[in-house]
């Protein structure tokens, strides 16, 4: 199997801020699968919890509705 082309880049050094969330069992399984694919793509083993912030950043960066609303909020404030 070839290396997957994932939306997030290889993890960079960062100091996290702790945030606790609950997810469904299906989402947990998908997150663990993504973590396995990440390791295959980069040869770098990471904890799923280290990848979740990058997934969220990638999601927000590509959500056009969010970006538009954020711009409107920024210009109104």
C-alpha cells in the first residue's frame, strides 16, 4: 500500500493546552484508524490525542462558512 495523502502534516513540536472531550465509539475507532494511517504515511508514531488538534485545525482551515463568519465577527468587533 502506498503512503496515504493525509490532510494534516507531520506533527511539529508544540506545547498543548489540555481539553477533555467525549466521542462516540465509531469516532474513536476512526481516530485510531487515522492514527495508524498517519504512522504509515510518516513513519512517526504519535498518540491519537496528539493528532486531534491538528485534525481540528485542518477542519477549521477548510470550513468556508466558519472562515466567513469569523471574518465578519472580526470586522464587527
